[in-house]
């Protein structure tokens, strides 16, 4: 009887260990890391132009890194990093959002917690200063995953988020971008094509922003925020607020944030595709990211993807034809690094 009792106790211990391991809560610390992107753009930036974006991206990385250093969650780190970029006119998110064909700024953002697969997103928001915070509200305060338009703005106001008028999002170069796009009846991405069309008098543009993180407890999170595409139809929603397309996180595989031709990323289910290739085909996170970008390019899309796997390994990939992705990363105790488009 003592042998049987001892065996049952051993089995219970083994079962408990298996449960903890499967839920990424096994008693060990992971090496925290945060990775961001500032969208994709043509490769014609001068060093001075890039320096302005690099400064903000380093501030973004430091904001997320600080939270991770204090033992904070990957969700909090992602939000902190994205808010820095949303508050800068250098990016197509928040303050620097592009204009719709009707002259509005409509913003999209999403957030996903890899620990429990909870997610929240907003789309077509017009008065929310930091849409990534509204995405968290949807995740934590509602039974829904995506809320669009007036409903998103009302939710943010109800819960005390900072509300601004459309004038807050106005920037002269974004407005000029819209006027030029209207002349040629084009919907422009933040790409070399846009720069060539607008001429040297207009700055090249960065696009969608995103952040992904792994915290010390092994929890992954991902966030993405954007203003969409210049001259898009009012009401158009791209991949950024679509879970599984522009954003995804799951502790059993990877965290991903995408940027680029959103309509094609939706069709490819790009973010989830990276996770599937990693989990089921057993590809490395780098290889899974590269293979997914190939699918985007095959359908005529452009852009890039950042990813972190459950062990903290990082993957970067982007379409290569005269296009680069601005990205960076920071580990605990290391100086944040931001990379030129052609670097990894």
C-alpha cells in the first residue's frame, strides 16, 4: 500500500510539472526581449532623415525595455513601446496617421496576449490619441475582439482615454501626400513608389508600427498600430487590427507584428501563417517569417514582419525590391539597437 501511495504521489508531481511546462510557467526565468518595427519604406533616406526615426524608435525600445527590466508583463511593454511611436509624427500611426480619400484620419490598432489568447482591436477610430490603449480596453473591458468606428471612440471616452479632435492628427506632409495621391487616383503605401510619385520635395514616409515582446515568465505579446494607406476609402480596414493577419501571439509558438500591403496580409492570414509554419512544419522562427513574406510577395504585396518565438529567438523578413523595414530590438541590460532597412 505504501508503494502504491508513493507511486500516486510521484505521478501527481510529474503531472503537475507537465502542466506547468505546457503553460510556459515552469519555474525558470526567460530572457526578456522587445522587438519593434517602424513600418517599411523606400531605401532613399538620408542619414539625417533616418536619424529622426531612429531616435524615436530607441525611445520606444527603452520604454518597453524598462518595463521588462522591472519584471513587468510583455503586454505592458508592447503598449509602452507603441505609444511612443504613436505620439510621433514620424510614423503612420497616431499623430502621424495618413488621410483617407475624404480627408479624415482613421486609425486601427490591435493587441494580443499570448498567455491566454485574449485579444482586442479597434478600427476606424477618429478621436483616440493612442489607439493601442483602446485595443487593450476592448480586450479587458468587453466580451468582443474588434470594435470599429464610433463605437471605438465611445468606448475610449467612457473609460477615460485621452480624446483629441481630428486637428491633432493633421500634418502638412501627410496632407500633401493625400493631395498628390488624389491627382493620380492612387492609394499609396509608405514605399519607394510613393516617394518617386511625390518627388524630392516631400519626405519619404514610414508606415505602420508594431511591437512584440517576451517577458521573464515566458509570456509573449504583440501589438500593431496604423493609420492605414493614403487615399484609402473612408471605412477601409487593413490587416493591423485583424488578429491572425497583422498581429498574433501565442505562448506555444510565436508573437508577430506585420506591416505592408494590408489587404494581401489579410488574404494570406500572414501573422498566423508564421505561427503555423513554426508550430506544425517545425521551421525556425526566421525561416517561418521568410516563407510567409514570400507568400505576400507572390500575391503582389510588399512589407515586412517581425517575430519572436517562445524561446526568445527573433525573425525578421521583408520584401526586398527597393524596400526596407525599419526595426530594432532590446534585451535586458543591453543598449537598444535600431537597424537600417537592409540590415538584420
